[in-house]
């Protein structure tokens, strides 16, 4: 794949992209300003997905490192989805998580394009 090294085909119209290396590369090549970093799309578990709620989640000390990586992954996924739409005229759903099972669950929550 031109977007990542690890792609696992799940079905005819579904694949799982492991963006771990791409997230690390993005973080090493870009100066991240945490106050400007946010999740693209909806965040599972938040009532309203307001910017204030998302910022609280981003800076929660327990999960800060994971949340920063997930937010960076959401930037990469946003680009991939836009490219699919522009080049193929298809919308696609995406779920971003630390594992395949949660990603699968999250991807089905706001179809077709969230």
C-alpha cells in the first residue's frame, strides 16, 4: 500500500491498515503543537464530541501518549479517506484504535463517512 506497510485484507471491501510506523514517522518529521492537535471525526465515549471534551481527553495524563498517537493516526486516515473520495469517488469509514477489534467496532458506528 502506498499509505502504509502493513495491510490486512479482511473481506472484499474491508482492510485493516497498521499505521504504527507511519504515525511514528509523522511525529518525528513534524513539530507537534499539542494545543493544536485534535482528533478528526468522532471520539467514541464522548457525549457530544465538543472541542472542550476532546481537549480534556487529549491531555489526560494517563493516556496522553496513546491519545497523541491516535490523534496523529486520525490525521493520516483523514488524508487517506479524502484521497479515496477524490480518486475513486467512494466514501469509506474508518475506525482508529490500539487494536483491530476496537477499530472494527468504531468503523461501523458512523457510516458511511465518519
